[in-house]
């Protein structure tokens, strides 16, 4: 992942993200609705910052993204941390410090957290890795801190 | 909204999830891991079909919280992904206030599929008044 990149918060992206979550509340798309005006303009759903993936230059899970510089050749399904079919999202945590508004330009900064290993019941040996990501607005105000835990499995997680 | 210990909320956040729902979330979020939209890829990887992004379920679950508390009430929100969500699933998000202290409510949050199995579980904190 890039150490840092810019994530401009666009009204259309907020609307699309809310729609994908089947959320029709006007505070996510209609600046003229009284509810939106009452809170000073459009805000974003609690998990919206995850869509910063679109702006992450090294985002591993968008294999068909057109790029100026060709990526290192790798097999379909091979991502930054190995085979994407074997990496699952184990945990996600957000802390909300300050509202994100349409028009904000967020600076996204990530750093690795802890790593640990565990013997899984359903997927063999499990390797956990943690990433901490901060989203700061154009005024330098910390808006959201995200902590993501990914798990790499040896085989497909058995269905039970 | 004034919250007190024992307050509960429950909401069906998606009925009969389709592959189109999952694809729409992929487009909005930017997560194009083929395991979530490419059935051939998913089966080759050992799964019976595509399955939803964990973040899709987390986002749907958050809608229960914001429908209840409003879009600016949350101070934190975190989940563990405990079980995969498949096309055809119907999800019910549930919450219960377990503590109120210094104006902040701690809320246990979890979502169940149509079989009563927990697919995400975690915790949120929110302004209590």
C-alpha cells in the first residue's frame, strides 16, 4: 500500500455508496432536504472511508484497473499479500473523531499493526495481519481512524 | 436520542441478497476481489458460490444503527466477521445498549442470517443523549 494518498470526497461517490447499502436517507445525497440542512450538509455513512480503495494507487483488489505503468505480471487472483482467494477480512474497526463532508480532501495514511498466528478450526493455519489507517481532512483534522484485520488461510474456509 | 441500558433495536437490513446487490457494493466500494463476483473463480477456489464482502454486511449493519441513532451519533463501530454471507441470505441486524457512562452508550451489535447464525458481531459507541 502507498504510505499516503489523497481521497477527494465526491457527492456522487457518497450517493452510490449509500445506495449500495440500500440506504435512502437524504443526508447522504440531497443537500436541499431539511434533514441535510439541519446537519450542515451531506455527510457519509459509517463505513464510507473503505471506498478510499478507488484512490489507493496500490490497492490490490482491483486487478482490471487501467494503469500507466504495467503491474508486475502475476496470476489472476494474486494480490499484494498473496492469493486473494485465501485472504479474508477478519475484523474491521472505526473510530469517528470528526464528520467527513462532501468536498473534503482526505489524506489517507496507513501503517502496519500487529501480526499473529492461530490454528483455525475451519481453514487450517491462520495468519492475521493488522493495518491502521488514518483519514485527515484538508485542515489536518483527524476524521476517522480505521483498524483492519486480514487473515490468510491455507485453504478455503470450510462451510458448516 | 436518549439511550439507556437494555434499549434494543432490530431491523431486517437486506432480504434475499442477490449477486447484483454484491456487484453494486463492489462497484461502490472499489473492492473487486473476484471471489465476490466471479462464480467460476469462487468455485475454483473451493467455495460453493460467490459470497458477499464482509464490509457489505458491516455497512448494512451500520444502517440499522444510523436509522436508529442518526448519521452523526456514532463514536466508534467495530465488528468481527464470523460467517460468510451468501446470495439468497436475509440479514437481520440487532443491537442492545449494554452500558451508559459519561454520556456515551456502549452498544452490542450483531447480525444474523435467516437461520439465526451470527455473521458479524461487535460493538459500537454513540452519544447517549
